[in-house]
C-alpha cells in the first residue's frame, strides 16, 4: 500500500512538473529541458520498481529505490519553485 501511494505521489509530481515546464517554455528553453530530464529520471525509477516487484533485484536495493523516490519528489518541488519564480 505504501509503495503504491509513493508511486502515485511521484507520478503526480512528475506529471505536474512536465506540464508546468511546457507551459513556462516561453520564459526559457531550459524549463522544457528540465521537465524532460525529470521525466527520464521517473522512467528509470519506474523500471527499478517494476524489477523490484518481479523479484529481480536484491533486497538491499529497497533503500536505494526509496531514496530515489524521495529525491525525485524533492527535485520536482524545486523545479516547480524555479518555474514559478
């Protein structure tokens, strides 16, 4: 349940960040690039989560995935602050 909640939260943050980067492209092209980079990190995290659910990863990767989830969420928050500054 916690894993699905964290996944949904990250999905919402990444989706909103990509949307806001597209909206604010007229200010700077760097906003769009940052949105695509964050989306790339989210896709990598999704691949790790899928491998974790299938049992293909060692259990010690659980903390790495959790840390990456938290850092990606913080990166989305910082990017949104940067976009709306």
